[in-house]
């Protein structure tokens, strides 16, 4: 009885072991590929089949096959600023960024291996392409956009101050960098979406010279604007003075004309008064004369029959 019980226990253990092994094989034979990921199946370290790109529940051979997951989404590369000389011997700092993705996961696994190593690889590819193309172009081509025109600058009257527009410009040069870097990145299973110049800056020694030149240029423009303002001021003051003289002259003319008309009207009234009552007119004039010539300290020596005293005498004498 004890032997039968012992055999039964051994068989039950074997059954449990086989059942556990079957469960492990079933579980290890399936895997879930998340959204935004792609997978490469390796068997004993060597890739097999084509990359799996559709998300969902997938099957693989248990134990001997492994799943290598890679990003399917767009990734960002952000390089360190580099000091680069331009074609016209101006040293600048270039800070660049790019977007990329793993286009061929199998080739990427074989040539690169990991995304961290891919970032290091892109440092060499993109920085090398940027350096080559910046060396071949002048500074104006790097800092100005492809659609730049003269109207973006301060208006000047001198033909010498006109700035020549760039032949290519920053946008076209960044596309040239993208094309050159893409040729090198493709063989690693990497697709470059775009390359952008994030920041362009002068080195310290050049920056001081540029700032000095900018200050001098702004002072020149300010002096020119002030000169134009003074000229405009003189023109306005001359116009105001001329209009003032015209208004004053017209006012004097009108004043003289009104005064002449008033004098004529007064003379007319005097004439009418004189003709209607000459004696009364002489009487008023005599009173006005008395008021103007006779004062507290006035002494007159006149004969008794002077016309001035005609109206101061008694009526009998006056007649």
C-alpha cells in the first residue's frame, strides 16, 4: 500500500511539472506589441524574419526566441553647441536640433543596436554635415532666412547702405544639411525628418565687434533722423512765419481799409453837420479847442477881438 501511494505521488508531481512547463511555454510563446513600438525577433541572438510593426498580441517560439522592442514614433536629437568658422572666416556657435525615427528596425538592430548609441551616431553625422556646409557659405547665408528682402532693414537713402540678399539662406542650407546627413543615416536604418538651426551666435571676441558696429550704425541712423527732423522743423517754421506775415499783412490792409471808410464816413457826417448848422459846428469846435489848450498852467496872450474868444464874450459883444 505504501509503494502504490509513493508511485501516485511521483506521478502527480510529474503531471504538475508538465502542466507548469506547458503553461510557461504557452505564456512565453505570446507577447504583446504596444502602440508606438516595433519589434525584431531574435533566435539565439540572431534576428529572424521581418520587423513586426503592427500592435497587438503576437506569437513566437518559446524559450529560444527573444523580442527586441524599438520606438516607432518620431524622436528628438538635440546636439551640443559647436564653434564653426564660416566661409568669410567668422567664428560662430551653432546649436542644432533634428527629428528622426527608426525606419528599418532590423537594419537598426544590426548596425546600431540601441537608441542611446544612435544619438551618439547622429552627433557625428549631423554635426559633420553642418560643419561642412557652414564652412562653404558666408555668415549672411547662415543668419538670414531664404525669403529675406531689403524691406526688413531700416530704410536708408544711400546706395552703399543697401544689403545684398542671401543667395540660399538659412532654410535652404538646413535642407542641404538634411540631405547630406540623410545619406549617411539611411545605412543605419535611421530616417531623418528634418534638421534645424536652433541658435546661431558669435563667439565672444566677434560679438563685441558686432555690438560696437551695431551701436555705431544706430547712432548714424539716429543722427540722420535728427537731421531730417531739423530740416522738417525749419520747413514748418518757415511756412508758419510766411503764413503769419500774410495774415498780418492782410489784417493791416483790412484795418487801413476800414479806417479809411470810417474817416470818410466821419468827414461826411462833419460836412452834413456843417452844412445844416455852421454856427453850432463852430461852437462845438471852439469848446474842443478850449478843452485842449486851456489848462491850469496855460497862459495865452491874444488880442481881445481874437476868434478864439468869440463865444466867451457877451452876446452883445460877440455880435
